[in-house]
């Protein structure tokens, strides 16, 4: 059914809805619509008009098989809920997107486990990603088993977001890859930091590991460890056009262990910088600073 949801919290009309806590809940088998424009959710927090949340905590919940999404927000553009924390949840067999904060200032997404996402939808979906948020922190999460390459990544820094931080996460065996950073001229994405993460066997077998698409700006990627299997042959770095190209992307002190084969596809991206990275294995199109 379109819009079917296990739990729906609504902040409607003016002012905040304060100090709401969802804890230790079991939300399962939600057969919502799999189309993004009619999507269902396991847990949904929704802002309407000038309403917003102040102090919303979703923690230690278990969500097996919810369609289309797991834990997500919806808000009008420019809305800003505060004190949103999504922590310690287990999501399994999710039809589309796993965890998506939307319309938040400083949301914290940590210590969650997502096992199997984009299991049934045909449109674009990723594991954990913000939309229209500033200063998001995504840390200590484990994402595995994302299917397909539309988008199919474990993590995504997406549109209308500034200063998103991904750190200390573990991503493995995701068909679409490890990380997407994307924007369009209408929907900016600026100041993303990706650090201290582990990506293992992502991009099965030929998708990509890092994908930067559109006019994203000022992306810093450092101190990450990436490991590829012997049977993988794929882009380690893929830059693509979406009415603009990525600009000012910096890779520093990353370790890339390539047991198979990998390559770099820079397109017409600009101001890429590489320093102190270490590569073991076969990497084609390798720039200065991205070699052992």
C-alpha cells in the first residue's frame, strides 16, 4: 500500500515536538509500496509546514523486512529538526533505503547495523544517507548486502547537505560500492568528510568503490582502508557529470589493497589532490600521490 508505515511520528503546524523516544521496538514485515514516490517505511518521522522535532531519539529497535525503507524522515525543504539521534538499531532485509535523516541540523546516526538493503525496489536506494541536512555525523555503523548499482552503496552524502561527516564505519559486500557523494546545480552537496572507515569487497563485481557525481564541492577523503577481492575489476574512483563535475576533492593517507584490478575514472572533474596514499596491487590511471 502507498505510504504504509509501521510507526509514524508527525510534527505538524508551528513549533517543535519535543523529547520523543522510540526504544527497543520490534517493527517487522511492513509491506509498503516499493516506489519512491509512494514509499512505505518501518519508522517515519515527518515534518509538515513549520513543525519540527526537538530531541527525537530512535534507538535499539529491530526492523526486519520493511518496505520500502527502514528508518527515514520527511520534511519540507529548509526545515530543521534538532537533536535527532538514530542509534543502535538493527535493520535486515530492507526493500530500499536503510536510514535517511531529512531536514535536520546536526543529526547523529551511530552504532546501527544494516544487513541487506535495496532488496526489492527497482529505483535508486542506498544504505545510510542524509538529505537536506547540515552537520550530520554518521559513525560506527556497519552496512552490508546492499543490492544492485542504482545506487547500491553503503553510504551516500546527498543533496542539500553541508558538512556531512562519515567516520569509523564498516562497509562490506555491497554491490553498488562503498560511498556516493552527489549533487546537482539545484541540490548542492558541500564539505563532506570521509575518514577512518573500512570498505571491504564493495562494488561487486564491477560497480565502483567511490562515486562522486555532479557538482559536489570540497570533499575530503582521508585515512580510510579499502580492500578488494581477486575477482573484482572495477573503478576505485569514479567521477561523473550531472550538469556539472566534482571540484576540490582531496584524497590523503588512504590505504588501498587491490587483490584484483581497479582503475580511476576522473572525467572532467577539477582540482583533485592526492597525498600520502598507499596502493598495493594493480591500479590503472593512477595519479601522483595515489601510489606506493
